[in-house]
C-alpha cells in the first residue's frame, strides 16, 4: 500500500492493492464501517463531501474512487459487477467483514450489485437518487457541455464559485432540479444563507467536471448504465433505505420508487420539492441525514 500526495480534508488518499486490482481510498472516523460510493462524475473528493454529515465517532467512512476516476485506474473493471467486486475486495484488504453502504446517483448500480453479489458483506444499504435501471443521460445544451468538458469552462466555474458564489449556487440548484421559479428562488436563498449547505454546493462543482482524471470513468459509466437490463434488486437482503427528491432533474424519481418497490422490505424517503442534491440542500436535510445515519447503524 502506498500513500500519494493528494489529500481530501483531514485524511490522506491511499492506493490499496486488492485481489480485484488497485483502488484509491481513504478512511475517516472510528465507528461502524460504511462504504461511500460516489456518483458520475465524481471521485474520492466527492465521496468525502457525501460523507460530511456522518458522525465520525459513530461511523468509519470508507471513501473510494470508482474505476476510471482520479487515482483508480479503469483497467478491465468496466462492468458494474466488476466494480461491486472491487468494493468487496477493498473490504477484504481492510480486514472488514461487513459494512454499510451509502451510494448516490451513478454510484447506485455498484452499491446495489455489491449487496446482490456479496450479501454477507452488507449490513445496511442507503441509496440516494441512485440509478436502479437503464439510464440515458438527458440532452445537455451546448453551454453545459462547454462548461463541464472544456478547460475554459472549468476555469470559469472556479471563477464563479470564488467570486460570484450566489450566482454559482443558483446555477447548480437550477440545473439539478425542476422547481418552479418561486420555489427555486426560495431554495437558493435558503441554501446560500446556510454556510454548511452553501459550502457543500460550492465544493461539489469541482468534483463533477469531466477532466482527464475523471473522463474515462464517466464515459464508461454512461455506457454501462445504458446497457442495464436488471440489477436483480429483488435479491437484496440487506435493510435498505431509498432517498429521493421529488423535483430531481437528473434522476427520474420513478427510478427510486422502482427500487423501493422491488427490494424486499425497502423504505422510501421522499423529500418533497427536493432536487438531485436534496439530501444536502433540502430544508429538511438535517432530519433526512439523521434518518440515513440511523439506517446505516440499523437503529
């Protein structure tokens, strides 16, 4: 195992040489283990943001870069099943028999398949706005493509976040949901007035760009998600909580409803008027996060 120089807050990224190949990871906290599976795009930095609300004295968050993102090479770990097996191999490497799983968006398929293929390794599963069946990227306008896929666009995003944060937050919340204008304006004000929510949105943008360190993973994700026929959700035995915002502009809320209806005994927590960032930006985010922690700790 080698340590590399890049950091996420309070911990050092490491490369684990597992039976399924190398994987970039970090561990935060000292409690019950929970694997944190980021979306598309993303990486270990996105996983760190996802895990920000997890109590460090109760949960040991295992942050991971999925194949093709940042320090985890894609190699032949292209399929969702190979990625699920890699997560299980990381648990082997860390000497952990069982863990909870928290997945978001494009991390959903790997999290679900980990619970299907390795049921003895998963204590509890929380899937937030998670892909659960075939997914095709909605049509993006030219401005969005240029903003996230070009160097100039990424520079402009950084500039906006640093010098015009209100405009930046407004743009993100508008893009991630389908809120009517009045509700969107109110949500923007609420998020900008809350330093935790505001800082989350401002930091998330840097993890969602399609630069060279994330492009291979992102392109592979889109190809794999489009080819999904069944994730065999009916085979999941772990206690499962599915969280979804009703105004999500990225993932159809019907996908989470499908997952909750298919997974035996699963619970669906819907955040009314919530966007794709609802677990972190909704007015009831704190209560939802507390419910997620309870689910992961099986309380």
